[in-house]
C-alpha cells in the first residue's frame, strides 16, 4: 500500500480505534491500517472485526441475534452517558439545563451531516415510535379521511391510526405486499392501486421489521407526491444499518431509532421533517406559536435528561470509524453465512430476499413442520441463543439479526442448533 493510501485508511480507522481501551488504541490503529481491502473483502476478515467486537461489553455466555429490537452500545457510549449523567446531578438546573442542554446542537448538526440534510430539519427524539406518532397525530384529518399502509407495518404504528379511527372517525386501509418483495415496481403499483379520492396520508416502512424487507421509498414518495398525498417513512431499522441519505429517499417525513443500528443510548431517536413542512405538522406535545417553523417544537416533552442525547456523539464517531459500507457488508456476510447454509435443507424457507438491495442484516426463516415459537424457545432454553418468533397472519418464522460484535462462531452455533432441531423433528 502506498504511503498516501495508508494514511487515508488510518485516518478513517482512527475514530473507531479511539473508542477502544486506551492501552490498545495505538496497536489496534496499526493493525487496522494494514487492511486495505474493499468492504466486501473485509466482511469475512474475522481478525479485522475482532477489534470492533472489543468495543462492546456484551454477555458472551449467550448469543444475541435480536439486535433489530434494541442494540447494546459500545463501552465508550455507555461511559459518555454515565459521565454526562453524573455531571448533570451535581446541580441539574445549571449543569443540565445551562451547560449540557446547549451541547445537543452539535449533535443535531452531526446527525444532519450523516443524513445529508439541513440540521434544522432534524429533531432528536426518544425513539422511532415517538417520531412517527408526531407525524401520525400531526396531520389534521376529518371523519372519513383515509390513511394507507401495508399489513406488515409495525403494530404500534397501526395501533396509532386505529386509535384515530375510534376517536375521530378516520379510516385505516391496509393491503398485502409479496413476501419477499423483489419487484419494486410491483410494490409501487400496489400502493398506487389502493389510493382512493379519500386517501390523505400514507405510512410506509423503509425496512419491514418482521422480515428485513427494504421497500422502494423514493418511488412511492414520488408517486404519492404527484397526487398530493404525504408519506410518513418508518425508518426504525434502516438508519446506520446500510448506507443511504435523505437524498436517496427524497421523503418529507422520516423517523428512526438511534439505539438500534447506530448503537446510541437506549431512548434516542431522530425525526426528519423537510423544512417547508415543519410549520404544517403539529407537535405531539404543545409548543408556543413562535416555534411553528422550528423543528425543536417536536422536542417539547418537558424535563428530560441531556446525557442520552449527548452520548449520541460517541455513537456517531464509532459508526464513522467502522464505516457504513464496511458495517453493511459485514452484516450481509453474517446473514448469508447462516441463511445459505440452512437453505440447503428442503424444509427451510426464507421470507427475506438474498438479492442485493432488498434486505441487509435482518432476515426471517421458517422450518416447515416446526412451530416457530417452539423453535425460538428451544434455541434459548437449550443453547442460550436469542431470536424473535414471528407469528403474522400471512406467515411465521424466526427473525435473526446479528450485529458487528457477532462472531462467526456464534453464527455457526445458531446454524448448528437449527440443524439439530431439524434432524430431531
């Protein structure tokens, strides 16, 4: 490797290195600097990923394959949160409100840089549900107005609209999409076909939580925008999961949790609202009229800790240090390692596409003849492997979502355990 390229790679690696134990940082930096391969080549390099794994304080007596629910944070994120919380408690009216609270503005700016949008379009929330409900409740709707979503969208968000049905007389309409869905044009057509003259709002997932299916957000948004229908994008599982920006979605409303794939503290999220749409969206909790055009009106939730939000900064540094492309390639490698092995069995079905661009680290599989809940319970009871049993009206299976701290040996233990269950059934 040339001196120039070596320096460039080292510069990219150092932010992640800085998050490891101080005594090892220099040695790790030197080690990472020797890796010059592409993201795909590094995906299978267990030595490279061993260093990233050491940033986490996870329990290795079990195998956590439910990182899609909530992810552990690297030690440095935990330490930053503890440090900010301890400082807050020395004199909260001063230390938390006067000193720490203003420091969330640089965090807002950094989130905007990562999403490639104006920082004044970013609200820092507690999770995807809060951001989405701000949007779901923030539109004025009349009795008989319709909102549209699929039958696979997140239950909490469906419940939100059903409450508006009961309370205000709006109408929630849902439709099925293929499992898996490998034709983006078909998905767009299905959304379009289910629009009616009364449709006032669409909710769509960027990635469906129960299968890991990635949907064509940009195309649906364009179709709906041409018809004057706003689209709320549920990005709970996509932000920092694989590389994309706001420009790739071209959406007006997007909400995500930061405690999933960004590895930020539990209880942190992001809401994006296009700048010219802010004034027309009501906040979930009341804000004064002078804030009508200010994205911060969506953060008006009363007294709240500053520590969680400031520690997002360490998570952003870790994410950039590991590299978005390298992270996504690693997650795909781990997914394919177990999925391709288990698909060799005739009884195994995958409800997630392995084709490029349709999914990433989350995948859902089913073994014919074995109840998925029973399989998930067996994996936990006998092997201490944590997965999620999915029982949906249209399919069932177990959802598997490893992370960058997951080792190949842990993936192989999962595959071994599933194969043992197949052999014994």
